[in-house]
C-alpha cells in the first residue's frame, strides 16, 4: 500500500479504524494491516502521543490493541472486534 493522505489502504478493514485513525497509523509508518503484526499496541499509542505532542484519549490505545489482534489473528473472535472490549 502507498502511504499518503488520499491513498486507500486496507487499514479501515480493521473494526474501529476510521479515517482519522487510518491517518494516525499512516503517520506512524503503518501502511497496511500486515504492518501491525508483532507490534506492541502500548508502544504504538506512546509513539502516537509523542507525534501529536499530547496525551491522547486512552480509547485510542484500545483501538490499537484491537488492530494488533486483528492483524495477528486469522479468524478473529467476533466478540473481540469491538474496541471497548480491549479496555484495561
């Protein structure tokens, strides 16, 4: 996938990932779902906070947890495909 503001990626196939989160992931260097395999959601969240120069709402962390799970799981459990299921 090509990185860029107007380019389509498969990142929005991840439940809970909309246009804004897709852009955040692109800014962090993730251009497709496959890029998230083996990543640490806490680290993604921390890097995003640094990039945006602010403490982002923790709900974004939950979306990143879901995104990594989705990327790493061939047949994800439908019950785990809701970001709020990934709260602390």
